[in-house]
C-alpha cells in the first residue's frame, strides 16, 4: 500500500568546531533571541526556508523547522555565513548530522485504540490524558502517535527510509490484530 508520508520537521545538528561568545553577537545579528538566564543558547530565526537555529557557546547548533535535509543544510550555511561575517573562524568541513525526523501519514481507516492498546506490546494509551496511543517500535527505533481517525505521527527516525519502513511495519502489525 502506498502511504502519503509528509515530513513535518527535521532536527539537524552541526558542530562548528569553535567556541562562540554569544554576548558579542547580540547587537550584531537580526532575528535573534538571547536570554542566558532563561536558556543557554541563542535562537536565530531564518525566514526562508522558515526555521530556527539554536546556537550554543560550544559552537554546536541545532536546526529545527525544515522539512528536508537540503533545506536544513541551507539554513546552517546561512548561519555559518552570518557568523563568519562577524569574524568567527569556522572550519570549512564542519559536520552536519540528521538527529530526528517527525513525519505524519494517513492509514485511510479508523483505528480502535482500545483494542490496539490491549493487544500490541509497547503501547501507552490513556485517553483521559491524551487522545492518541503511543507505540514504541524497536526496528526501526521510532515512536508513533496513533489517532482514532487513522492519522499517525512518527518521531525518532534517522532517515526517510526508516520512516517508510516503520509505517509499513506498523500497518502490517495493525492489520494482523483484526
């Protein structure tokens, strides 16, 4: 069965290989938030593609909000360029790493979450607390949120191939429960 899987968010990190004095950047960069008493990193908002970068004094950064690795790399390169303009020396070969993909899909049928919660292992379902069932899968290692409507959210995947494999595996397991 073909699933219409939609990437909702990617979390991508980079280690720039140099310490960064965030206080010095506050007056020089636009679209930033920096409140070290509240959070140790600087938040840099990028409009196109729409995303946010968390920049830490260790030179580590986290990019969120993009829906493709290509866009995440573009955003990171924009931030690196901004930092280089502030005379911060950053290696040309800094490493970019995909940490997590959040994707959604439709199974095109309603799900009986009570039955799934009773028969499928590694589930948590407390409808008084949250309307979705949480299902943890070991291979690939992902977590799903399942909703009565048949909509599912997959988190924790490290690649699009893992998302596809996980959705297919989940669908097969759910069909066996009938």
